[in-house]
C-alpha cells in the first residue's frame, strides 16, 4: 500500500477530513447560508451568467458601489466534489465593504468532471470575466482570484493567466499526491500523471504576486501544504506573502475574507491599492 510522508491510507483520511476536525461545522455552514441570503438580497446582482455550455458553467456578479473598482473572483472549496457558489456568497461582504466587485465562480464537480476539466473551466470563467469587466464598469487591470481549499488549488493553477493580477489562496491544496492516496480519490480518480500536471507546488510557474493564508487551528497537513507551497514559490524567486491568521479552523478562516477587517481582505486591498 502506498504511503505519503509516513502516513498510510487511514492516517491520510484523518489528515484531510476537515469536517470531522470541526465539531460545529453544521452550525458554521448554516450561518454562512443565512449571511449568503442577505448578499443575494442586494440590488443589481447578475445571477448564473453562463461562461460555457455546461450546467455548472455559471458566475454570479455582485457589483460594488463605484466604477473602476477591483474585482474579487471567488472559487469555492469542497474537495472538487461538493458544495456550490451559493453556499459562500457571504464572503462578498468583506470585498464589498472595501468597494470591490465580486464574482462567484461555479464549476463542474467530480466525478462528473476530471481534475483537468475543472481546471480548464476556471480558465474559461476568467476569460469570460475579462471580456466583461469594462462593460460592468470594473477595472480590467485589477482582477484577484481568491480560492478556499480546493478553490485555492484552482486559483493557484491560474497564476499565469494574463487577466489575473493577484492570487489569494486560503487553506489551499497545492500537492495532489496525498489527495490521490486518501478517501478523497474515490470520486476524483486522480492518476499519478494528473497529480504531476495539476499540482501547483510541483511547478510554481512564473505568475502574479501570491498571498497565502491558513488557520493556525487547521489540520497539520493543511498548514504544511501552504508552508511548502510558499517555500516552493520563494525558491523560484516568485512574489509570495504568507498572511497570519491565528485561531481559525478550516471553515472559520473564511471570516478573514468575509469581514471588513479580516486579515485576508485587508491584505488583498493593500496589494490592489
């Protein structure tokens, strides 16, 4: 049986089971849902804009109050196989309070789509946004990808996209090998070749400035993934900054982007100023 950093399948399953590590996750998600409903009650939102032909090729556009503002494009997590943009619309409150626009990106989930397809879909979503930012009175030169968990991976895969000016990875997954060897692969069906191609840490290609954060109360493997990716980027001379977020777990870490004074949104705002 394959192992990873001395962990067998059982140990890896525990190491990446974020829900089991947070006893009150149901209450946290219910709170996110209530706050997301408030965001969707705002005027001027464009819902489910199609960036492709697939059922999940959809973007929600939430305009900020001013013309010429930066845009935060948010990619949700769920280990590439669960959840949806609607469950995380609450994160828009932080960027909106700074005057930013927000785009919530949806994508096809595994097992319906393989990892390469999912990565390509995010690229198409970015292309779609890039062609509409002028029309929507947004600054086309300031588009920041923010991704949480699996979304952090998907954001990192597009550091070199010409329309992207900044990346914020929140509790991201940058090496897919432990994912391939854990329970998460039952739906993903990752191959060793896919792990090599789609693990950002293994390439750390030239790209835009990258901000990374992970909660101090998260599982050790999640913290290691961020630290190792940051080291990999630095070793290649890339611009990377780790944002300290003490006390947060894998779900409450989203408060750092959803609240006006959250460490993640303040770091983004400073970088885009």
